């Protein structure tokens, strides 16, 4: 099975971003994280997606806005990551 790229767009002070990060780490999921306050390219990418808030989690081409544990569980199960 092909490994699915998982990206977390976040900010340092966002409590939901912290929850998303901890959730992914607790599941042993490998992911790339971009702090949009420090990374202008990530900020522009997120704006291009039409996102207005963080966290935004991209699992392949599927976007999850906010920290939605139930939806993440389902998506990660679909791709065989958990």
C-alpha cells in the first residue's frame, strides 16, 4: 500500500493544533507540520485552499478543518494508518 502524505498546518498557540499534533503522535502517525506564522509558503498554501483557521490536516488530498477525532479515525483507518 502506498504511504499517504499527512500534513498538519498549525500555529504555536492554537490549542486545537496541539490536540491534533498529540493525537497524530499518539497513533504513531508520521506527518509533516507547518507553522503558518513562521512559514510564508505554508501560509500561502493554506490560503490557496481557502482555509480560514487552523488546524488544517491534509491526508493525501482530503482536508480536515479543525480537530475532528472521529473523522480522523475514519480517514486513518481507510488508508491503513491505524
